[in-house]
């Protein structure tokens, strides 16, 4: 889902940043109260918020970095429809109505660009909400009796569910599920993913409305199994506000299935075995190799490496474990998630790497506007494994500009991205609501050519399955 910061033209964003106030909230502190009038618009810079309505403990929506909060009550006379509470220490940009209203009233160009961006965000949020409602209310499939693709999708769903019933009975009877049965289960699941691609993918002949219905039906049928797992449930529930948070990625690395009941661990094992999860484990090795080769390419002296959106940074610890002289390597880990950095801090302390690894908590707005307060030495390698999967081209250009400016001469940047050949893309989109931007080699070359690098990638490599690409370019 695009954030307001991504869509606003820069001149609009600069005015908001200059006039708005940064406001910090503690864990469980209320930002908006249900039933009260709201006098500010909020953009989340760091942290996590959840919305609730009175009398229900259920979380209506998560708001993570880049989210906009309070727009409905801000621009109308209506009171806030729900309370919004900080789930952890968080930072928002507070834009009072008393400041923004006169600007919008007297500057028509500014108002048009601002409202256009805001409506894009609201429309996208409405689209996501509509999809969730389709699933929760068991959306009916359109033209099921006439369209062969719709029938095929339903047949695959029914076959998958029937196999789950057989596996459950086997577990009850034998106390476990045989490896042969699990192998058949994996093949059935891969068949379902293939059908999802055929029915819901870019080459499908179905219109978007029918795809949405089929996707909602698929989610409704699959969600009960997802919710029994440990790893896949985290992708779906997004407790940190996005699917690929540091613990979700670490669970993929650990590759230890968990869950509830007889089938939960089995389904979780399946999610950890399918291609996207295996690709995530492969890319850990690939980036560790790149860090080690960067150190070995210099015969002496300190080697500087920076990781953006570092997550658990497991590849960094892997690299340190392979170095003969780990004192030569200095790593800066930049992440917006304080819990992620705290997680890494425990590991670096345990491994006596505190002096080798610098942790930086940076909010996105500073990076987007080139106002980052983080000053680093010129870097020999800057990389990101999974950041730009979530960013549109405009923001990727900002990431590339930031990388270019912080690279040493001859230094390299490596950006990872999921490739459209990902066989689980449609399942991730519709069932897990894990919506990533998939890019081809041509897409990456175009991004680099239009950036400060001014040239196509010097190298594009893939992890072993060919699902995650890594685009590289050097600063001449």
C-alpha cells in the first residue's frame, strides 16, 4: 500500500515537513479517541499504531511507518470513528488543521496535488478493506458455472481442502503424518500455486472484479489453515505493520515449523518449504558472500559496509563468522524499527561485535528528503535485501541517490528485489495480503539509468532459485 510520503510531490512534502511538528508517543498512548473531533492530520514516521472501536478488543487496522492517520475526521465535521493507540514508542508528524487549511484554501496548485495524493492513499486503503470484507463474508464467485478458469480455481481449492482432511485423519490414526503423505501434500500445494498464477496472474483473461472475487474466496478458504501456523500467520497478521518484519524473516532463516493442532506445524512446514521462503534463505548466503568478498578485495585497512532496512541482519553475523580478521570490517545497520535494532543489539553484544556494528534508527522522511542526520564514512558496499520490494520507483530513486552519495569511489550498491517469476506471488497477494512490487532485470536497469548512477546495472545476479534478483552498480 503506498504511503502519503511516497506520492506527494516534493514541494508539497517540504512544506508539510517544515510546518508540521514531530510528536513522540509512548507505548499504549492514545493518538485519536473514538467520538472526539480531531484537529490534526498525522503521518507515521516511526513505530506502530492500531485502531479499535469501543466494546471490541479486535484490531481494525495497523498503521506503520508512512501511514496517514485521521484524515476522515480531519477534513469533515465528523468525530473520529475509532481510537488509534500506539503499540510501542512511536513518532508522528503532526500537521494541525489551523496551519494546513489556509494553505489549501489560498494555494490551488498545492491543494490539488495534496488532495490527489491523499485520495490515492484513501482509495487504496478502501480497496484493501473491500478485499478483506469479501473474504470474511465468503464472497460468491461470479459466473462459476460458465467460466472454466473460475471452475478450475474452485476445483483446486476443493482438492487442497480434501487433502487436508485426509492428512488430519492420518495424523489421528497414526500419531504423525508420513513423509510420503507430506510429499503429496507439497505437490498439491504447488498445483494450487500454479493455478493461482494462471487464474489471478497478469496473463489471466479474467477481469479485475472477478479476480478480486476469486482471490477473496481463496483467502476465505485458506485463512483457517494459515491461522494455525506460526510463520505464515505472522505474514498475514503483520504485528509490526508489514509482512516481512525482522522476526518473520528470522523465522524463515531458522526454518523450524510451528503452529497449533495436528495440521498447524504441517502447514507451516509447507510455507517454509515453498520457493519464496527458500529464496529468502538463499539470499542470506548470497549477501554474506558479497560482504566477505568486499573485505577480501582490499588487501589491508578497514572495510565499511552499510545495510538499509537491516532486519535481523543475519547475513552480517554469518560474514563475521567467516572472516579471519573480523576487526577490519565495520558495518552500519540502518532500520526504522527500534525492536529490530534491539534484537540485533542482543546478538552483537553476545558475539562481542559492539565496536564492529553501528546501529542507526532513521525515520523514512529524513531519508526521502535528503535530510538524514546520519553521517557515515564513505562506504565500500551499501546493500538492501528486501527494502525496495515495498517502494515505488520514485522512492527507489531516493534510495539510489542516498546510496550514491554515501559510497566511496569504486564502492558498490546492491539492491535485492523479488522477480515476477515468483510462483507464489498471487497467493502472497490475495491470501496473505503480502503485496510486494516485483521487478524484472529491465526494470532494475531502468531504475539505475534514471538515478544518480546514470547507467544500467553492472551486474544482476540471482539466488539459486531465480526468484530474488540482486542488482549491482558501482560509483565510478
